[in-house]
C-alpha cells in the first residue's frame, strides 16, 4: 500500500471506488422508496385534448398512398416509392445527364409527393392509435387500420415492400443513405 511513506495510486483508486459504491448504494436505499411513492405523470390525461383534436380531424381524411401520384422520372411502377433528393439538380452542362448535388439548395422541381404521403401516414396512424388507446373508441382503430391496409395490403394501392429505387435522381447512383432516411418515417 505505501512505498516510502506514500500511498500508491492503485490503492487510492480502490478506496475511491469502494466509497463511491457505498455512496451510490446509500442514495438508492434512501431514494427508491421516495420514487415509488411519487405520483406518476399520466400522459394520456395531460395530452387527451390534443390527441383527440388531431384524431378527429384525421377521421374525415381518406388514406392517400403512393399510387395517387406518379413521376415520369421514376424507374419503378405505380407501387414503387419514389422521391428525388432535395439537393440534387440537373447538371446545367448536361441537362439530360446525371444530377449533381448542390448542398443546402433544395430543388423545387424534384418529385416529393410520395415522401409527403408517407409523412402523412406516419402522423395520422399514431394519432388515431393514441386516440383509440385513450378512448377505446373503435372508430379510431378502424380508420388507422384502413390506412395500413391501403399502404401495405390492398393490391390496388399498396407500396412495394422493397423500396429499391426510393430516392434517386436521373443518375444510376443508388443513394442508399437517403433511401433509409426517407423510410424512417415508418418507424417514427
């Protein structure tokens, strides 16, 4: 432990670890019962009005899937999700050639309808589901299910399950990162 009257650095660290563990244990021993007695925050009660206002608006809106709009620039069919990246533009030197990237400059002519429909789905279905959870009113769950059926089951309106061309431009580059970012709306 000591060398020439000095405490070694290793023994000081051991002592500090032991004291820290004891202190943490004491804090848990004292605070845990207090935390268990504390009133729980009820999100459903707090947010009920906002949830129901949104869900009631969405009850009157029909599902809109990617088959509602198409782009002539898409290499896929009517069931393939397609969106052009915000920062990709036609090359002024070769307008029919591959797109070029202009970081920070959104191209207003890019096709984004499918992205907007997907974002709409990712907002409406959770709101309808939350309204059902708060009220147990089947109107909300039935309408949420109709959106999901339209997007993923109905042969006339469903989206292709493998979005291999989801975000692209006029070039042959497979923009995998952007494709993944676009589809994160399904998980949000």
